[in-house]
C-alpha cells in the first residue's frame, strides 16, 4: 500500500489471513493525553498507569537522545478482543504478518494498532517509542530504529536492560555462533529480514552507545541530529569504529559485564 511508509511490529500473534471481509469498525472511545490520541473499544481510565508510563517515555527519549519534543499526534487504536483485532489487521493490511501490535507511519499520520493483551505494556512501550522517534527524525536506519525501541520497551527504571536479549546473545557468544557485525545490521532494510538475534544485537549496540561513555552517546545524538537536519547521515558504524579498532571486543565484554 502506498500510504504505508514504515510498519513496525512486535512479536507474532497468530497465523491466518482474511479475504473479501468487511473491515471492522475502529475503536472510537477517545482519550487525549499530550501527544497521544487514544481510541479504544473499552473504557480506559484517564490516569491509567500504563498511559502515564507512555507519556514519561517521551521525556526519557528526549533526555537520552537530545531530540526535540514534537506535538504531532500519535494515534493509538486499542482492541480489547484478540479476534476483533486480528480481523481488522488482516482486512486493512492483507499480507502482513500477524503481530500483537503495529506502528504505521503514513504520509501525514503516525498510528499504533494493538491488542490489549497480557503483554500490551511491552508492546505499547515499543511501538509508541517508534512514534516519538519518527515524529522528529526522518529516515532512521532500520536496525537503529528497532534497537532504540527495544531499549525503551522494557519497564522504566531498568535503564533499557533487556534480560531476554542479554541471555540470548550471551548463549550465542559462549557457543561460538555469534560475533557483533554492525555492518550486516546496516544492510537490513525490511522488517521481515530481522530475526530475534538481529533485534537483540541492535538493542545491544544502542545500549552500549547510551550507557558506556559520553563520547559514544554523543556519537549517537550527532547521528540523529544529522538525520533531522539533512534527512541523511553517514553510517553510524563509521563513527563507532573511529573511536576504537577493538569495539567488537568491547561490546562483547560489555555484554558479559551486564550478564554478571
């Protein structure tokens, strides 16, 4: 579809497809909280703690990445029933994988669709982080976009530490089946190309840049600033490798230190 410039999704929901089906109605109960415009098909309290956390994430992103605050609305469509959600997604976006949540960037809109299920907090933190980022930064490299969202999908107070990704990568390192390869990540341009290992490595690189040295954090901030100003930037890997010829080893040592 032409209007789908960017689609980001969380983990798979259930397989299936739908043809020639009438499009279900979108949730219409409306709640506006700062940049978030929430449409739900169930009653959602104005001060729900998850909404408060989603609002706070914007401040966390601004502080960590030195990005401006946008007032562009991010529309959240929340479905209480999994079947209704699946029916809508397969009708509106045929051919796409089934996911618990989606972020969609159109020419003039930023939208999140999600099922209000057991992992909705993780899902919404991830997808709303995409919304905040895309509201101010064009042409984010896929791996960086996903790495940032993975950092901010964990509960606030964890400093972006992702237990599952840490365990997965450490296991791969110990059995000799993985080494960091940021150049390979930079060659990924479609979400369907990304495996769980890729999500984990993207998260690790971003966490490493944000939480080791001020110099590395500034590299990331400068990369995002160039994208905002010019719509393009040299590969972030170039800047990272200029800081150290042994950065791969340092990344693996950082992973081990976090795990311990």
